[in-house]
C-alpha cells in the first residue's frame, strides 16, 4: 500500500473520530507541534491548544457532524477533502450548516502536523 493511501485512510479515520466526538483518540493522531488554522475558529499552535479548542467546540456544538464528499492527495503528505458540517449551537439553539474544504498534512510518521480549514 502506498503512503498516500495510508494517509487517505488516516484522514477518513480523523473525520470518523470527529463525528464520534472522540477527543482522546483524535489527539493521538496529532504531532505535539501541530498547527490548526480555521477560517471559523482561528489559529492554534501545539497539541494542547488544539485540544482546548476542540473540547470547547464539541461542548458548544455537541451534535456536530461532518459529511465528506471526497478525499484526494494534493501533494505528498497532504490530503484534502470537501465537507458539509451540520450542528446546533447548544447555547442558542441556532442551527449551523456550512460547507468547506479541509487540508490535512502528515509527518513522515503519519501524525497530523497541520490542518487548514476554509469555508
């Protein structure tokens, strides 16, 4: 199996775990020095900062789900996919439906080193 096939499976697993809201398992996928940059939530540097952001996000949107249209290799070590996100704000009851593109870059050890989310 090619490394890019493995990384597509890792990206699929990341989305699956995100839909389960399994923060502990998600964080095992991240390099300690990973970065996360989202047009909606901001920029986070390091696993701890990413964990804190995700924990707050899953509390605020406790029913959030992502549906992915396709996964594709953009360049060696980077997988990109289109998604639709559906959630309800637990504080206001307001529904959120958003579409976007996410790119995940992996280290040579297949840990997530960088995520960019644009919508």
